[in-house]
C-alpha cells in the first residue's frame, strides 16, 4: 500500500513540476494603483495558494478552539465519572470483604 501512495505522490509531484515549467511566462501584476510587478505565472499562483491556505487556517481557528474546549470538558467529565465509579467499586469491595469476615467470625 505504501508503494501505491508513493507512486501517487510521485505522479502528482511530476504533474506540478510540469505545470511549473510550462507556466514561466511573465505576468504583470498590479497590486496597488500605479504599482506593478512582473512575476512568472507559477510564482503568482504559488503566492495566492499560500495566502488562501493561511486564510483557511485562520477561518477554522475559532472552530478548532471551540472543539478543543469541548474535548477538555468531556475529558474532565469522564475523569470524574471514572473516579466516582472506582470509589463505588472500592466501597462495594470493602462491604463484601467485611460481610465475608463477619460470616467467617460467626462460624
């Protein structure tokens, strides 16, 4: 299975490399009124891809914090329930041992 994933990664890398090589023509990019820079098309595409990825991460950051908070709350509840259950089991064991001892004493 790793070989298949490696082959897929190589094919995708080669496709991106071919795309980069075939898009090297210079593009005039106007980023402010009166401000222009000439960049290869692939560089411009890479810049906007990175900007989009950063905005996507920032868009999901609030949701990520909310989900982490919820996970922590649920983990705390689970820890409390496990502690309460273990105390209940220990109490039942003590009662069982005491009743067994009292039965042995009576005999």
